[in-house]
């Protein structure tokens, strides 16, 4: 990206409509704003984002790193700011949509998000409620996962970490609360692995059905399914 | 794009495969994990044998990053407060690029 997009004349031209900010995480001690990347809730390098004049996150870029797609994210950021001013002026529908937009940007933790959702839920249309509920599951999973990672960094034994991580995935699986996207697939693969190792045929069969339903559009799906199917057959044959 | 999806999927599988043998330790496990996987888990647990870079090394990496020709191709601001102030004054949004110098 640095030697491609950021070195192009098109980028020089496009960037004139924005204030450019470059943040470099260095791990140098005592450097100002060294922790900004984490503070914004970002997890992977590189990250492109649009911020308001207070430094608040308005949109995080998730598509290809080309100007037309980045412009789409910029438009989303602009729309978010418009939504925010509408909400500030008392528009009730805008307040509901802003809440969901803020959940998407992970501007609320699980506790505060739950509280706000409880206050807004009654007036929200069902489709928006559903979206908010899914985002809350994502936030809850990420919080618990991050807490566990912090414990690992603080010296938690890796075996204990793995045990707790598996426990977390099993809890989400059993509750039927699935985070969105690939995290759900990761949980299902972890559960299937656990089921195989523990010779829990019923659990493996059940998780495999869910996996088939959720991963059918993923590349590399077929070989993975046949691998889990043969694991299941092995368990059935072992009986 | 599809290539990226495949890679992501492969990584998910690798993570699940890596965790699978360890998660049953301490319980009754009659199928001992394969040696290769155990090695991979041990390597991950120890973080490898590489020494973390020293502060002068990190400083050097940071300086090298700042020497990139691409930085001069646009008006990048390295000062957070100044960037926000410029946004306030101009009414323009901040386009932020978060990268790192401590690792490639």
C-alpha cells in the first residue's frame, strides 16, 4: 500500500480533500499516543479509518485499498456524522440508527450497550433490533476473548488459557449466540475438534450441520467438510 | 479477494487444529496429539526463541519507516493533536493510516 496506493499521483490528488494522519506504532517507551491504535479498538495492521475533529471513529475501512472503495468508506463516515447531528437535534429514528452505527464502530462496551439497547428496544423496528442483537453478541464475544488474551499476556498458563478459550467457545455454541462472520466458523471448528477428541459423536454431528449451513459459501469449504465428516465416521465406527 | 478469503479460512482451520490437541489435556485423552502439532503449540506458547528488539533497535526501525518516499507524496501529519486541529479548522475529515515500525 505504501509503495502502491500512497505513492500514486491519484492518492496525492484525492487526499487534498482530507486531513491526513499517520500513526506509527513503534513500541518505543514513553512516546506520546503510542497506544492510540489499541485505544481506538483496532486489532490488525494496517488500518485505515476516518475520524472526526475530536478523534472519534466515524468509519473503519474494510474493503480493498483502492481509492473508489476508500471513498465509499469516506461517504459512510460522512453519513455517520449527518446521522449524529440529526440525533443530536432530537430525531428519534436517527437516535436508534446512531445507536446501531455506534455498536458497529464498537463505541460501546457490552455493559453500556446492553443498557442503551434496553432503553431503545421498544421503539426500534424489528430489523434494527435484530441487527443490534447480533452486534451485541459480537461485542460480548470480543470482550471476553480480549480479556482472556490479556490474562495470557499477564502470565496465565497456556494450557489453562486454551482450556478457558475452548470453554468460552463451547458456552457461545451451547447458548446459540453466534458472533457474525468467520468468528462463528472458528467457534464451530473448535467445537468439532473438541467433540472429536472427547468422542462426543452427538456434539460433532450437531456442530457439523451448523458448520455446513454457515460455511457453504466459503472457499475451501468442501475439503473441510469431508474432513469433519470422516472424523464423525471414525467416531461412529469406533463404537 | 477470494484469495484473501481462502487464506483467512485456512488460518481459522490452522488455529482450530492448533488448539484441538491441547484443549483435552488434563482430561481423559486416549488419542495422543500428533508430534508436529505439539511442536507447533509449544513454539506458539514460547513465542519462539527470538529476542525482542531493544529500544535503540526500535528507534532505528522507526527512523527507517519515516524515511519512506511515500510519506512525501501527500501531506501526512504525524502529530495527532495537530491533525485534529487542522480538521477542526478546515472542516475536513481525518483520514488516518495506522501502521507499525516495530515489525514488517
